C-alpha cells in the first residue's frame, strides 16, 4: 500500500471524525443518520492512521505531495 494522503488531509479527516463521533455520542444525531456518521468517523480514522484512501486510488487522487 502506497501512501496517498498528505498531512493536511489526514488532519481534516481526524477532525471531521471527532466531530461526527461527538455528534453521535451526545445523541445530537441519532437513528440511521447517527449510525452513518459513526461509520464515516471510523472509516476516516482508519484511513488517516494508515495514510491510504482506497477511493483516492480509484479516482487517481494523491494529496501526499511530490517526493524528491
């Protein structure tokens, strides 16, 4: 697995994941939408920690930057 996520992208995903988790855990968002938010938060955290997004590979995006 080749890294395809840069630091800014990882930070944004972690930030959004924390917000979604807080919304779910405080019951601000509940039901099906809450479960969807929690699933997205988990996916964002996992992809941030491994610096790889499978969707980026499919659409040809690389936010990691150019290596010299």
